C-alpha cells in the first residue's frame, strides 16, 4: 500500500511531523510528475495540431498553384486565339479593301 511506504510503527524514530513532511514531499513529486506528463501530452497535441494545419496549408497551397498554372495556360491559349482572330480580320479587311479598289477601277 502507498502509505506503508511512509508509515512506521509507533516505536519508529520518525515522529508525526516527519511523516507529514515526507508525505508532502511525495505528493509534491507526484504533482510535478503529473504536471510534466500533462505538459508533454499538451506539447504533443499541439505538435500534432501544427502538423495537421501545415499539411492542410500545403495541400491548399498546392491546389492554388495548380489553379494558377491552369489559368496561365488558359490565358496563353486565349491570347493565341485572339492573335489568330486579329490576323484573320486583317486578312479579311485587306481582301475586302483590295476587292473594293478593284471594283472602283472598273
């Protein structure tokens, strides 16, 4: 039993005050051990939370990078389509002007 560690027979040289002092010391050690264990558990929980948040952040960041890359690729495609349309419109305009000029000359 726990108290048997401290409890001595009445013939023992330990008096009641000494017993109480030892018991209080043991309680203080237990309290420190429990506080240390709780602090370690809390630190581990915080570390786990930090790791989870970091993983979520990294996943969202990667998703955003992919989205940005897709948008840039779409912009390049649209710019190429725009350039082709402008070129086609110029060619059509030039042909129309040439045809109009040819009709005016006749």
